[in-house]
C-alpha cells in the first residue's frame, strides 16, 4: 500500500506541493524519521483523541508527546486517546497503525503544535509504513492555516 487515497486527493484538490520520501518499513513516526534520515522534530505525528463531542487530531513533532492538559485547556474539552478500534474505523484507507497526519482530510478538527511552524521542511505521516510526505514551510502553513494550534507537547 502507498499513501492514503484520501490524503492524496485532499492535497491535490488544494494544489499543495509535496514530495514523497520513501523509507524502509517502520511502525512509528519516530522510527520513520530515523529510517528516512530526517530530524525527528521535523516529522509530525497525528494522535487521535476522543471525548463525548467526537474526535480531534493532535499533531506534534514525533520526538514529543501530546500534552493532554494543554490540548484540553485550549479546546475546553476533556479529550483522551482514542481506541485502536476507533483509529481503524476512522482511517480505513490506511495501513493498520499508520495514522496520517492530515486529520482535516478526514473531516476531523485538528490542533497542531506551534513548534512545527519553525521548521523549513516538515514531514507528515501519509497513511502507510513506508512513505512520508515532505512539505516546505509554506505548504505546511497553508494546510494548517485554519486549524487550532499552540504549545501542546512535552
């Protein structure tokens, strides 16, 4: 399998320039960074969160963890990590365990970590275990322009 068809369509409809960065099979965003030989702080990972209102995707650098307290304070919600079953249902066009970083392509609310805005290049999980999307800063900011953000990781 390759990049998620939903992610690919989302990027093409918005004319977002990107490159695919192929790497050996990995199961985490942090290992993808190592395998692709890019700094881990430039690889964004998506973490699916859930509460009674629904789902939110938190996007943070792969070498950091989501700070649920910060996310909940910013969104005025009580979110917790979603179950693996929820992830499989939400991202049916993706390989198991390969959550794409572009939650907005799946009609999810997104909150992203401000640290990602400082990178000249950003790499996003694409929905499989062997490719990262490489975006320049302008493309990343275009994708995230209408999304909530803040310092949400530690």
